[in-house]
């Protein structure tokens, strides 16, 4: 099997097709920015972009990812990604950091489709991205800051 990961065709010969994409990324391709949290698509730590949309990689099989464009935190780029990263740094969002790759990937998807989200829009989009440190207020502020810089 071959996957398009971060703009490159990657060979996953020998990987079971039912393996979760998360483990193929982390264990076979050494892309460890995508984190394991719950294994049930409920915490958001494993969020990647698949064809431009946020997706929980722990619940997508390698087989189901074939033929799709997969982007991980290591390679996400562009104007929106830059605005989100900059706002995260400016507002010192990160505490422990474990959930932040998933939070950032989800925020990028939100701002790619909604340039001026309300608090309600942000809460709805980010729902299910769990932060054990409770940085939700800073995350919301950072998304507003990124939106402001994109305007």
C-alpha cells in the first residue's frame, strides 16, 4: 500500500490494511507529532488533515486512507497555518503541549472555512479536543487572534 503523506508517496508494504492511520504515521513513518490519546476518536490528540479536513487518525484505517492527501502537524503549511501557529505562540497557549498538535490542526480547518468565527463556532469546532491542562480560554483567544491576523 502507498499513502500520500505530507506531499510524498510513502510505501507501507507489510502494514496490515486495518491498522489505524495513527500507528502507521507514528510507528512506520516516524511522524510522531500526531499523538495517541484515547484510541476512540474522542480526545482529538491524533487529529490530522485528510483531503483538507480534520480527521481523527486513530479511527481511520490505512486502507481507508489510500488515495487521499494526508497532512500531519509536521508539514501543515500556508497562510492559515502560519496565523494559527503565530497566535498560539503570541498568546502562550501551550501548557504541557500534548494535545496541541490536534488542537492546531482542528483550528486550521475551522479558520480555513470560517474566517471570522464566533465563540460558539469555535466551541463547536473544537468540541472533542480535550486539553488536560484546561487551556480552552487561551485556545479560543488564539483562534480569534489568528482570525484577526487573516482579515
